[in-house]
């Protein structure tokens, strides 16, 4: 019997790591991955709460999160490729000019 | 008791993977640590009884999205993250801030978020029931997300395709590879 | 079936004339323009005569043309009202007007803008007739304003001349100040009587008790009406515009500033006598204002050197007489003097016009003299008018002025003080009129031919009949002389009507006439205005007034014919007082300093710089500036550094989460 | 069946299964070389043991003793990990595949499978999708253009065909109504009009079987789609830099995947262990496993046969075929079966 709060702590940790990654990392792809990590943290808490309150809709919601994450990563990666093609670099600090 | 052991094992693996993602300098390593995180999460979902979610997590997240990431990393041949000077402000506030934040969140979760505990497989999520839910109660969101995915596909195709054959010829030599 | 009088036709004819001349005048020849103008004005005069002959017995006539304003129970219609009072005014206006039209054809023949002049004249006639024939105060007010407009247009006829233009503006503005009082009176009437028609208003007012205490509605209305009249008829506080109005052509001065427009105020006071009868305090104010104006204007007239200025001040003084008459409730005497004054003052102005015409535009009496041989017709007609205004017995002026003086003394409202001032003013009137007479027609010509190095004071060459040849002085053409002769005849025999018969003729209009339905009740209400019948004292007073006129003549003869250098010594003797009088007591300067300057300074410094620029513009500019500075400060956030954006997003999220935790755990 | 007993039985099953699988892999290699040889009018391995039967053993020993060199410029950790990942995921999918019916051995009555999960098919799908990493990472970490391109093409191909693979299975799922493989096989018992067995392939899923076949060949990078390690263009594709044992691992992983796919095909379309049962009770207990093995052998033989005959696809043809032909067909098939099931129900 695992108390619910353990799951929440785990998802909190995942989310925290995601946020720090999002803030610290300089490589665009890594930032993007930390976003995915955040989403996973959220998914975990969704399923944990669904389990606690015996509502399957929590799990269904996880699907929608996944679909959105998939769509987002597809477009995001396309953008990253486009950025790389024009800027020759993936370092976020160098991608700061609106003009080429 | 078994449930607790398995949970804590895979919880630790998950946390370690997440931290590893931060620590690693090379994006491919962080990508793989993220795959590890997703796998252990899938196991956590199984512990919670959400089989279909776990399976889909493995197939969709680990199997498709992360492959895309690895794919892009390979394609762009992204090297090590060069250490540009980290702004002191971020260092100064960042780390203590995060620590305090997480401790606060942890304390709140442990102390105050109710005492409900979850048994193994507390809420079985067999595919049949989930399927029923998905196509009855959540039909509209389902259709909307399908449109979303369609748009995402089109967007990705347009963005990633070379900007027109004409310019492509001039820039191709410089950029190929 | 008695034919309906078609009153509306009278004002319409001059309007048609004005429209035709105004719109198509540019293409007409001068003959056609004058034919149109004279034709329509003459038709109006003939119409007036026909109505007078046909309907003088069945007055008062009320002709309702069309509804104009329907605001709830307040109604105003285009309606004309003819009774004895307005019939007299009608005849005077159309008669004198017609004569002046004829005269001005000759006078303005060489002038530019010929058709424009006659369009304005006809327009003036239309408004004056509307004013006279109106059956309610609002229509009268339309005439009132229209007349003011026409006077503005005519004074400023030579608008290229700067002084003419500013004189026109001055006249219009001062008139408007007077009209302001008139308007408030109208508003009071609407508020309290619910209507502006003479019939309703006077029926309500006659039902009200006389306000002896000096406070109350009727007194207020009376005083305000007096303000309007003062503005229009150039009484004491608001007379400043009339002397400057001499900038206009002379026939204009004759028609507007002698015969018709300025008398509108007297007509209005006479018309609303019902109100004034019940507001004795207001009546007393009218009398005092009239008397003071008469005296004041007469003193200034004595020292004027410009021939038209002298006549202007004499007009103001004579109007003062009329208001004095109305002030002592002798309205019929006032109207009688109005009529006679229209004749001889019109004649004086026209004669002065022909004199100026003769000497080629010269208006300064010091450069005239000995003109009686050159322009005999003008000389004799002017002589008749001078004797009339001075008040010598056979002439019109004697009868009307004497009637006023007698009423001033004998009327229950009057007192010997009015009579005394009146007689002294009569003496002054005859003195300055004969001074003008001698200076213009006797002695020898001091005109452009004579080497005149006079620097403001009168310098007379003693040889009396020196025939300084002034080859270019010539008599006016016949078309100008005919009206002069007619007016001379009128001012000679105009007074023979006699004040009693005139009084009897006007009595239905002035006393019981308006309240036709209850004559006896009205008679009781109006205090007995018939003078105390001591026949003896009346002849004594008449003798005194004739004596005053003769002494005025003698003094003028002495100073300006016998020993011309005497005025010089008198002037030096009086010194400062003489200077003040010559400069018209500096009234214009005072008005400028007291009213005009503060107004202009106030508006520029306070309203413009103070409020508009410093308050309104400032707030606008500062708010724009503030927005710009604020946005400049915020601009630094958009640095392009993705990770700073990420930090802000994270910070925002943290705050939200913290808030929710705080809310949750509270 | 206490916990301890359960663990023991599981371990025994796992050992037996891995053993069978590895030997099957080895002998599939042998079978392929013999068949391809005969197709190309030559003998194939005959020297080592009768009919070359010991050839796989010889190869295994050879791979073990070969020098396992580690090129300097590779990304070491992933270079070493890649073959392991590939092999691990190839072998783990056998865990949920049921071989036969219930049997009682030494008094224990257990089903002939390592475990039964009610989402068995999803697990298999998940594991095959994870298999992509082995190939991708191998291609990237060996740090050479050929291997990078090979790795990219292989992973792109596997990812694309995975979808049509999944969709083609959905038809079967609709008929069987459950993800568990055992239920699917049970749903295929019995016969039509006496002699036609009620296998899915005969229940209107023939098109699905065809799609599954194509997708399976692409998934395992087999002949018509074996562009990644096409010798002529990319030397050896993603495992160019690999030698000895690591190369062997990739090799084994590939064949293990083939076998897994074959098992899956038999379970879903060929009715698993269903076949005519005759003879004494003991024989009847063995016969289902026999039928299962025969079907797998047939499928593998088809594999090798195709390899010997069909030419290789060009890369754009391959991708176009996958996305523009196979996927729409799979969706169409899915729709039709859904309609049929809905109408019939």
C-alpha cells in the first residue's frame, strides 16, 4: 500500500527537474526534452489521482496529454531543424536576434 | 510490501533519470536518460493498474516521441553543450530557489494532501473500459485532438522541408550533412 | 364684406425689393435698381395710406398668418396687429422711408455698390415694418434684431474703410447688449404669462395689482425692457454707438439713426405701457434716464465740430425727451414728438448730406461758412428744420416739445425737476442748432480754398461777406431737393395736428384700447393720466420754453456771427471742462478700459494660456509622454534572450502555484 | 501455486524458452543459407556436419574468438550499449507469446507460455517499437557517415512501418475482442463447414495478413526493405563499424525479431496451435505445439524465399510504399472489419 503522496512527491520531483532543465540548459533540444519530462510528471499525478478517486477519466486525460505532447514535439522539432538550418547553432543564447 | 519495494525502486530510477537529464552535457545522453524515465514511469502506471496507459506510454512516448528526439539529435549532429558563462544571478537564485521550492512542495504533499493510499492495481484500466470512455464521454476531445495532430503533421512537414527547391540549390552545398 | 386688410403685404413688399436687388442687382443698371427699390417702398407707403384711410375706424386689426412655434401650451404665430399706435408708426416709417429712398438715389448715384445699398435699405424697411406690425413680442424681437443687422450692414457699407467696419461692429455689439435685457424680459413673460402675444400678456398684466413697492415681476420686466430700449434707442449707458454710426452714408443716418430705428425703443415702451403703468418705479427710471440723456447729449453736442456728430448728439438728446415723456406716462406726447422729430431730424440729416455733397465731402464745420448763397434750397429747408427743432412756435417741434414739457411738469408722475432740466436742454438744443446754422451758412467760406491752419480751434476771418470764390460748390440735384422740401413742409405744419387731437387719436391704443373686452375696468386700473387742467400755468410754461429757444438763438448769433472770436476766449476760460466736453467726457475710453480690456486680457491670459494650454494640452501631452516612458522601461524585457523568457514564465508559474498552495492550505 | 513455486516455474519456463529461441535463431540462419543457396543454384553450407547442420555452431565459435576491436573515434558508451539494447528487446518479446495449450508436467498444470498479460499484444508492440533504439544508436555512435545514414534510414523505416503493423493487427483485435494473445488464439478455434479452420486469415483478414507481412519484413529490415545494411551502397549499414561478438549480437537480434514476428503471425492469423488432433491422448497433448512449430517454419520459409527472389526497394520507393500505400490500406481494412463486426453483432 503506497500512500498517494509518494506518487505526488515523485511527480513533483520530475516536474522540478523539468523546470530546472528548462531554465538551465542551453541546448534547445534539451530544453524541449525537459518540457516532455514536465509533462510526464503531470501524467503521473493524473494517474495517481485517478487511482485514488477511482475515476477512469484521469487516465483518459493522460491520453490527451500524450497526443498534445506528440503534436507539440513534432512541430517543435521541425522548428528546431528550421532554426538550425538558418542559425547553424543550437545554443539558445546565440538565437537571440529577430533578424537573420 | 512488494508494491512499496517496486514503487521505490522504479521511483528512484525515475528520479535518477530526471537528474541525469540535467547533469549530462551531451543531448543524446539526456535523451536516453529520458527514455529510462519514461520506461520506469510505465512501470509506475502498471503499479497503479493503468495497463493501457502504461502500454501507450511505452509505445507513444518512449517508442515514438523519443525516437524523434534521438532522430533530430542524430540529424543535427548536436555536439557537447559548450559552457557559456552561466549568469551568476541564475546560479545565486536558481539552485537555492529550486531546493527550497522542492522542499516546500514535498512538505506540503507529505503533510497535507490527505492520507489516501493506493493499492496495487487499485483502479484497473483495461483497454475495453478505456476505449468505451474514450469514444463515449470524451468523443469531442478525441476528435479535436485528431484535428490537432493533423495540423501538427502539416506544420512539421512544411517547416522541416527545404525552403523551396530554388534557394535550396544555392545553399545546399554549405548546409548539407 | 369689408375687404381684408392684407397687413402681411406691407412688410413683404420691401422684402421682395431687397431680394430682387440683392440677388439680381449686379446685372441691373442703376436706373433699374433705383426703380425697383423706390417702387416696392412706395407701394408699401401707398398700401399703408390705403389701410389708414379704409380701416382707421375699425382698429385694432389682428391678422393671423401661420402658426410658427407650438411648444406645449406656449404658442407663437406669424400674426400682425394694427392699432392707432402702430398705424402712426407705420405711416411715419413708410413715409419718411420713401422720401429718404428718393433722396439716396441722388446721393449714392456715383457711389460703388449701388444695388447693395438699396437692397440693404429695403431689407431695413422690411424688418422695421415687421417690428412695428408684430402682434407678439417674439415677432417684434425678430424685427428688432433684423433692424440691428440692417444698421450694421448700412453703417459698414463702405466696409473697405476700417473705421466704418469697426463702427458697424460697435453698433451691433452694443445693440446686442441691449437685446440681452430685452430677451430676459421675454423669458420672464413666457415663464409667468405663458404667452408673448400682446393681447394675452396685457390682459393678464392688467389683472395684476400695481407694484408700488418697487420690487416684483412687472418692475423687473419693465426695467429689462428699458435696457433693451436704451440699447436700441441709444440712451445713456448704451448710446456710444450712435455717434460712431455717422461713418455710414448720410441717408442711412437720416433713415436709421434719426427717423425709424432709434425710435423703435420708444415705440416698444409705449406699446408695453400696460406693464409700465403698473410698475411706477420702472417708469421713474425711464424718466430719469431720458432726462439725463437729453441733458448729457446736449452738452456734448455744443462742442462738436463735425456737422453729423452734432446732429447725432441732438438725436440722442431728442430721444431723451421722448423717454422723459414716456417716463411721465405721457406716451401720446412721446409718440407725437417721435413723429415730428422724424420729420425735422430726417430733414436736418438730409440737408447736412446735401451740404457735405456740395462741399465735396467735407464734414468739418470749421471749413464751411457762407454757403447760403451757393446752396439756397438746402439753406432754406435747413432753416425750417432748425427753427422746428429749436421749438419756435409755428413749427412742429414747438408743439411736441411743449407738450412733453407741460406733461413733465403736470403729470402725476412728473415733477418740476424734469421740466427745469427739459427747458435748460431746450435752450442748449436751440443754441447748438443755431451755432451749426451760423457756422455753416454765414460768415465766409473757410473751405479748402481758404488757407485754414486751424489746429482744432475755430479761426474765423472777420470780413463777413468776403466772396472767397469756391468755384466747385454746387447745389444738389433736384432729386435730392424734392424730399427736402416735402420734409420742410411737414416739419413746418406737422405740429398743427396738436397734442390734444393726437392724444385723443391714440387714446384707444394707449389707454383702454388693448383690453377691449373690459374698457371700464381698464380705465379704472390706469391712473388718471390727464394733466391737472390749470389752463393758466400751461401758457406760462409755453412762454418760458419759447423764451429759452429765443435766448439760445441770440447767444448763437452773438458768439458765431457778431463776434466770432468770443468762443475762443470762452474755451480758454473754461479750460479743463471744455477739454472734457470736447472729448465726449472720455466715455468711450472709460468703456474700453472697464469692459473691453479686461475681457480681452482675461480671455487670453486666463482662458487660453491658463486653461486651454496649461491644463488641457498639458494633460494630453503628459499622458502620452508617460505612456512612452513606461513602455520604454518595459522594453528591456524583450531582450531576445530565450532563457530570460523561460525564467519569467517559470517565475509566473511559481507565483501561481504558491498562491494556490497558500489558498489550499489556508 | 505459492509464490516460491511460481517463481521456480517461471524461471524454468524462461530458461527453456530462451534456449529454444537461441537454437531456433541459429538454425534459422542455417536454414536461410541452405534455402538461399539452393535458390541460387548452389548447395549452401554442407561441410560442417551432415548437410552443414553444425555450421551455426561453427559460426558462433568463430564470432566468439574473433578480435573485438573498439574503433577510437566512436562514442564509446553508446557504441557498446547499442547491440545489447537491440538483442535485449529482440529476446524479451518472446515472454508473452503462448506456444500451446495447458499441460501438466510433474504435477504442475501450467499454460505453455511464460506469462499471460491481458495486453499481451500491446507489450509486443511496445517492445518492437523500443527495438528501434538499438539500430539508431548503433548508427549514430559509430561516428561514420555510412553508419549514420544507415542508422537514420533504418530507424525511419522501422518507425514508419510500425504504424501500419499496429493498424493491421487491429482487425484481428476487433474479431478477438481482447489484447491477450491466448484469447485471440482461442477465438480462432473450430472450423467453417467442417473443413475450413476458423483462422483469422480465413475470417476476412486476408488483406490484414498481407499488410502485416509487408510491415513485418520492413520492421526486421529483411530483403525487399533491407536498405539499411545494403552492401552495395552503405557497406554494411548501421553495423559497419561492428566486429565479432557485437556484430553477432546484431545478427542474432535480427533473427530473433524474425522469429518473434513469425510467432505473432501464426498466433494472430494462422490460428496458433489449432490443428486437427488425432491419435492417443499423449500425442494429442504434443500435437498443438507441433502445429505451432510447423506454421512458424512455414512463415520463416516464406521469409527466406522472399529474400532469395525479390530485388531491393529504393529508399524513396520504400517510404512512399509504406506511407502512401500500406497505411491507407491498413486503415481501409480496419474500417471494413469494424463495419462487418458491427453489422453482424
